[in-house]
C-alpha cells in the first residue's frame, strides 16, 4: 500500500495547488442562449423605438403636407369670396337696390355652392332677404369693428358653427352698412376627406389672434388657441411647422401641422390622432412578438435540453476520468511491482552458487527487462516507450559493469516503440553491447562503442552498435546463447538484424524494426 501511495503522489504532483475556475459547458450554453435572447429582444426594442420615431416623423410630415394643401385650397376660396365682397362693397348703398341684385348674383356664382349673402344697414338691420343669416348684427363685435373703420374681417366661430362668415364694410363717405357672406363649414370636410388623415383627425381654421373660425369635425361655441395651447407662441411666430399636443377640447393627443395664410390673417391646422398613427406600428409589433416569443421560448427550451445533456455527459466524463485515473495508478503500480520483483529476482540470482559470468549476463538481461517497466510507470504513456531515455539507461547500466577504458558514444533520435517491443529491443541491445565490452577489447585495450538509433526513410527504426575492437571472423560459427537469443528476439520484433565487420575495423551490428504507430 505504501508503494501505491508513492505512485499516486507521482501521478498527481502539486495536487494541492489552486485550480482555476472552469465554467461548465451547460452553464455556457444557457448563458449564451440567454444572451442571444436578450440581444434579439434588445435589437427588436431598438427597431421598435426607431420605427416609432420614423412613424411620428412621417405623421408630422403628413400633417404638415395636409395643412399646406388645405391652406392653398382655403386661400383660393376665401380670396374669391373677398373679391365678390369687394365688388358688392364698391356698389355702396346701391347694393341695397333690387336692380343690382342680378349683378350681385353673377359675382356669387363664382363662389362655392350654398353660399349665402345678406346686406345690413348702418343700424345693423338686414336690408332685403336675410338668406338664412341673422336679421340683425347690430350687437355683434365684428359689426362694431366695421363701424369703427375696419374694411373687412373674418368672423370667429360663434353660436352657429355651420358657416364661415366674412363681413365687408360698404363703401361710402360714412358708414353705410355691411355685407355678410357665409359659406358652409362643410367645405372643410371636402378639404379633409382627400387627405386620408384617419380616425380622430381634424382640420381647423383660426385667425392669427388665435380665435377659431371653423373646424371639422364641427365644434360648438367659441375657441381661442392663444389661451389654451402652449405652442401658440411658436405657431404665431413661424410660418409653418408641426408639434404634438393633447387637445384641450376632446383630450385626444394629436400630431399637428400648421400653415399661415398671411394675406387673410388665418392659420390652418391639420391634425392626426397619435393613436391612429401608431396603431399600425403596434399591430406590426404584436405580430412580430407572436413570432419572436415562441422562437425565444423554443431556443431556451432547446438550450435547457442541451444543458441537461451536457451535464449528463460531463458527469459521465468525470466518472470515466476518475476510472481512468484509478486505472493509471493501478498500471503504474503493476509496472512498479514488476520492476521490484525483477530486481528481487536479480538479487536472488546473485545469491545462487553459479558461475559469476552467468550471474552477470542474467543480471544484465533482468535489468533490461526491469528498465522497461521503470520507464513505463514513470511516464504518462502505457502503450509506447520513448526509446532514447530507455536505451541511455540500459547503456549506463552495462557501462557501469564494463571496462572503464572503453568509451561509449550515443547518437539517439527521439523515437517511440511499442511497449511490447521495448523488452526485446532492450535485450538485443544488452546482448550486443555487453558482448562488445566482453570480446571486442581483450587485454584491457582502449576502444569506442558507438550506439546509434534513428528513424529510417521507410519509417522503420534503425539500431546500430559499432565498435573499433578486434572484430570477428564471419566464417566462425557462434557458440554462445547470445546469437540465438538475438535472432529469436529480432523475429519477435518483426525486424531484421545482422552482424558484419565494421568499415574501419571492429564489429558492426544493425537492427531494423517497426516503430510505434504514432512515431512512424
């Protein structure tokens, strides 16, 4: 158990070190899904806000355009009416003469249908037919204005909102009376209808002092926007424009466009209900929400399902990782125990009453096998063995028991061999190098043994052991077990090996063998 604990400490060095926080995949998925839904609705809210602004701007432009069109039409109608009134005014008191009635009728024919005219004397009483207008205007403020010298005036809306009234002073050396022209306020409806301003929209004509002249839909009683509208200072000082205001008359919030008719002293207002304007936008928003909300819910549900799957997968991976770590410890412990057992076998071998040379040979072979297991349990790979450190260990062990006058040169590439090939490779190297130490340099002579390991062009490994010793006679048959062991181990490796004289004297051994798949 102590060995197992020792291996565990080698497997997980620095286990007490702080571990950086790692977000769980399920949390990342849910976070990304939530962020995506938030971004979608944030973009949608921004587009709604932008669409609202665009809608209001378009409505203001539409209201302004309607005010311009109505102002042009109204200016034509009112100018024609004033022209007719000036013709009548120029007649003076002759306008009361029945003989001039046909001339007056001709002047009125150019005006809108259902236009009414009444003539009043200096006392304000009607002269002739009132034509549906009041019999007396003596008490009216506009009549007083004419008596005091005003040439003409547009009458503010009063108790009868059905008409738009224009009063004209009759010409003469003194005040001779007045002509009152009335055309129906329904004329505004004819101006309003083609504009398609929608439900709760309105047209209004006010004097430049703020008093209402006429409105469609019709309102009863006088109105004065100079006293009720906070925008009147702006309206009175600019020729045209637009604004949004809540009507003090009916409480409806409207987008208002206005235009002055300076020649007539009038201001035309065209207003559109804000609720009507944004109704289409709200309908579009609701339709899009009916699409977005289910999509967002499906996305969140899908993310939740994926998160649950990832959580389950993560728990499975954790169990597998724990099992793998446990197996890793067990494998290291097995190789560690095998190595210890081989060392025990080597120690028992040294205690046996057999020849020293046999003990040495067997000990080196056991050490070669033990080195394989030591490298496996000290590395992180149980399927392959790095050949370079493995061979360095073997050569160092052999050199430690050999003649110190013999120098060993190692030229090793970093290649890997399969774990099942490591032991045969180590035993072959042990036989060849030990044989070189034993026979290549008799009588204590100096020499060099070169060990080379490289990857060949064909992807196979190539091990070369060459010495500059006394060499050998290829014709002389081998007598020891070493040659037979090398042939058997080479066959086990699936490779080819041969001994041959070295070019500069001495012996050269070459072995070709397959490398591990990940190193080929």
